[in-house]
C-alpha cells in the first residue's frame, strides 16, 4: 500500500499522507460537537441555530464538491488540495476569534473547503489503481483516518471543559498548518491527463448522469452515509438534552460509532478486492440496519440509557466502513477519465443528502418524543440504501446474462 516515496513530491503521495490529510478533514466535522450547547450560550442564541454549524457545513461541502472535482481534472490534484487547505486554516481562525453568530457561521462555511481532502483522495487513488484495488485502498485510507475523528469529539469535549469551545478551533488551525506542510512536500501530482478546459468537465456531467451504474453507486453512498449523518444531526441533542451528558461524556459516546467505522474500513481493505464491491455494499447495509433494529428493540422493551442508544448504533459505523469504500470506488470507475468530476458530483449528492437528513433528524427530535424519531429516520434511510444497492446487483446480473 506504499504508493510513493514519502516526502518526495515527484512521486505519487504516500498513503500515510492521504490518511493524515483526510483525518484532519474529518476532524473538522465533529471535534466541536460536544461544545454546541456551550456555543449557543456564548453567542446567546438557540441550540437549533448553532446546529447550522453542522447542517450548513455539510451543505457547503456538497456545493464545493461540484467545483473541486472538475477543478482537479483541469488543473491537477496538487494545486487544488494546497489552496483548499490554506482556505481552511484562515476560516478556522475566523471561527475561533468570532464574537457573533454571523461571523462564526461565515467562517464555518468557508472551513468546508477542506472537503477537497475527501474528493481528491478518491480521485488520486483511482488515478493510480483499478476499481477493485481502489475499493481496498480507499478502505485502508478511511480506516486510518477514522482514528483521528474517533477521538475527536472526546478531545473536543475535554478541551471545552478545560479552555472553552475556542480551543477546538485552535487545535484545528495548528493541524491545518501541519497538513499544508505535509501536502507541499509529499503530494505529487497524479492527474496525467488534465482536461483542456474547466467547462469541459461540466459538459461531461450528462455522460455520468445518463449512467444507471453511476446513479446506483451515488445513491447507495448517499443513503448509506445518510444513516450516519442522521445520527450526527440528532446525537448531540439526544446525549445532552435527553440523557443529560456533559460535553466530555457526550464526546466519549462518539467513540463507539467511530470504532465501528474503523473496523468496517479494515474489512473493506482486507476483502473488497476479493469479494467484489456489490457484495460489500449489500453486506454493509445489512450490518447498519441490524444496529438500528437492535436499538429500536431495546428501546421498545423499555430499556433506556445513553449506552442502549449509542452502543448498538456503532454497527452503523461498521456498515458504512464496509459499504462506502466500494460505493466510492464504483462512482469514480464508471468513467475513469472523469474520476475527479465523478468524485465531486457523487460526493455532492452524498453530502447534500447528508445535510438534508441531518436537518431532518434534528428537527424531528424533542425531549418528549425521546429517541424514537431519530431511530425511525435512520431506519427508513437504511432500507432505501439497501434497495438502491440491490438494484445495482440486479443490473449486474442482467448484464452478465446478456454477455
């Protein structure tokens, strides 16, 4: 899995570089979650307003992916990554020094530029290896990067208790400088067939959108990750309001989900190239649904506690770790010469759907209704993910029959 000489930008990036950059990008999404209630108090606004720091960030990443992919196909992976990291550092400083909600949210939306780490990691891998191997390699990358966000909310909760919510953004700014230096010295260019114009990439979208396979992979990615994004939108409310957890204890609960995600990605890295991406996606969806059904069953028989809610849902993390590397590898392999555009367009659909589900999950929750609304949103999302993956399976069988 060593894809290049470390700290030699004349070769493709080392896998460790992709892991670290993507890990910091993931940390941007969740390190401050245990501080949302404290931030609402600081800015003298409602908790629902501060929730926009999650849903608004996801919406911004969805929009940015539409541009980042084509930009990297036109100008290369390296320059787009470097500029995106620099923007993320400046935006993080804005968030940390903000004194009003508006300034903070502006910085938070700009911070979404770091989504290039996800988009370009997929495209870079596909530049180097074929589809089945790409699924395994993406699995290893996301397994490694999941270690960082696994402890992110825990660190964020502790930092909040010790130094206030701004400490999480100070940490992100420091890590941003680290990954900028790492990318500068190690991230060699992998796009050897740059497009002739930026608009050419957008003109290629109809070619992708006419492909049933692209839709299948993209929708599978959207609704599979939708289980997690629903959790992301509702879990802070469940932990802090329904179960009364402190920021530090709430951060610890995210450990279960992230551990599951790391395990799932290890399974992908180990078996995707042997088993095939469709079986991996179906298996991951079943695992995620099993976790949701377990939480529903335990709640239904009257067992109520934070651990009854958070521990079974760790299987969503396992399921996402099994499903998403294969779905992402499929998306960027439908038209390999459009890997960047496919990664951006598919990623925008995934994150856009995630933002909508995050908003929905937070909107349906109330202290009186308990965890039921969130569990039902995740259940419906998981069922749709399984159905879209099954359509890919059926389509493959028909293609084999014709062949």
